[in-house]
């Protein structure tokens, strides 16, 4: 498949349904970020993206999702409460 094929298909879909512009790379980025946020093993995501090293994947495609931030804060709060009760 030629590299521009995916972009051409996406452009046709965007035009047909009058959607905001988006390119294939943005979909790739979103997919990788969501998989990592769902706690899929970074090595697996890295292989899916064709990266030679999972550190590249983690550096580029990880984002602090609001749900992750809240979960982190909740866990820390729980830890602090448990430490006070000991």
C-alpha cells in the first residue's frame, strides 16, 4: 500500500461527512495514546507502531488523561489515609 493511500481515504470520508480535517497520523497518535492509557503493554503498542524501541513510544504517545490524573490523585489520597490509620 502506498503511504498516501490512508490519507486519501480519510480525506474522502471527511469530505463526504463534512467532518473537521484530520490526517492519518493524528488517528495513529490517538490510537497509540488510548492503548497506552488502557494499560496495554508499551512494548506491544510500540511493535504495533513499528518503533524499534518502546521508549520512543512512551515519550511521544503518552498523555496525562483526566481520568488517569483523577485515579492517581484518588490512589494517593487512599494511601495517605491508610498511613494515618496505622
